[in-house]
C-alpha cells in the first residue's frame, strides 16, 4: 500500500501545475487507489469503479465508452467521467474509448471476489504518440547491363535520414553497375537507404481478423527465413533483412508480424523511377511485441506470392514497429 500512496501523492503534487514530460511517460494505464473487501458484493463478482482522466492534462474525460465481457460485446457509457461496474470475476479485460477513438485497454486486473477496486484510468490523447518510424527501407536494383537511373522518392512522412544523401528534390541520380549503385564521384552502394516519421499506419485485415502471425521468439528466425524464401529473396537480401529485424522481434516473448507487399507499401512511400523497371517488388514488415500472448485480436495467416525478378528489377524492404494502440485503431 505504501507504493500506491506514493503514486497518489505524486499525482496530487502535480495536480495544480500539470504533468512534466517525465511524469507523463511514467504513468501507467491506470492506478489502483484502493482495493478492499465488501460483503455487500455477491460472491464471484467484483466492483470496478473510479474516474477517467486525460493522461497529459488531468482533465476528467466525459462520454467515454466502456467495453467488457466476451469479445468486449457489452458496453456502458460514462457520461461524466466517473464509472461503476459490477462484473463477474471472469470479466477482467476492459476497454475505455473516447469518441475520437483514443483508448486504454486494461488486462489482468487480478480482481478478487467480493472486492471493490477504486481506480484512476488514464487515456493518452497526445497525437505525437502515434508517430512511427518507417525504418530501414532499402532499395536494391538488378539489370544485366549498366544503366543510368533517376530515382525520385515520395515518402509519406518526414524524411529523417538517407544514405547516400538524397538531393533537395528527394531524388538519387545513379548509375547501376554490376547490380550496385554508383554516384557521380564513383562511390558504390549495395542499396539505397532512407527512413522517415509517419503517423498513420494501416494494418491489413482478413474479414474480422488481422492478417499475419503471432510468433514465439524462438520461432522468429525460422519464420522470417521461410517467408523471405517464399517470395524470392536472394541470400544477401535475406541476411540483410533477418540480421536487422530478427533482433528486434525477439525482444519479447511473443510478437505479432504482418507482411505488406507491392501496392500495399504505397502507404509508406511511392517512387518515380526512370527508366521504368520491368518489375518492382516491395515488402514491409509490421510488428508489435508482447510479453504475454495477445488476446485482444485474432489473426489469419498470410499467403504471399513469389516476386517476379526478371530483366530490370528492383526490390525494396522496410518495416514499422506498431504499438497496441495502433493495432486497436485498425481492429
């Protein structure tokens, strides 16, 4: 209880001055103010009550939808920012959602029979938290003969870094020689690189399920190797991809993985390439890590088509780490 009192005291201290950035980042999705036995509550039920506030301003949030029950089918409305739910013990997953779809999910309450739990629910409406890094898009090019290339990049976000450095018109003027890019100074590059900040990320769905897979960390490398072989990555491309993304995907016990290919990748960037390639193959990985098997969504496995890699062809891969909020926005 001392730890709970300390959290409450910290909130009170800042109540008249607003949150510091450090405090906002440290706040959990909810704080338990008190939890105690109440004989008036029926056996195998518990009361979950409290108030809902903006994580950044401490403003009480009104007209919040609250979902609970199997597959979150049951719903109530908190009109004044305060709520009181009497729930069965098997209902310990609760969703709080604003009208503009900002949300907080509560899992694993470990509520006890005939106990009253008073809480503060925090909803983060700071739009900056939705900004994601479109990471490590790299572009390879292949052709039997040398070519002069002009590649214009139209990234859907703010470019953060490119290598080699892109021009002021967001283009690379390169010669393709022995399947390597060569700039006007004679420097060679195995691929072109860029990354950017992007806010809106669309996650593909199949019917009511997200497309993709949920993997245990010990299965990540085998899965990536299988998918990349299926679409037709060569050994160098597979090595580049797996050595970059593999360590990221095994940082948690489970991860959700989705691949987007070809026209789906236009949400990250589009290109104007002269001369136009015979085949331009694109693959991005979207992923999110979980310490426990995620239960708030289901997945449908993906079947990816092999890439066509004849004649003058380009291959691009990249990826985005998405958080649970981004996944929820796409459900």
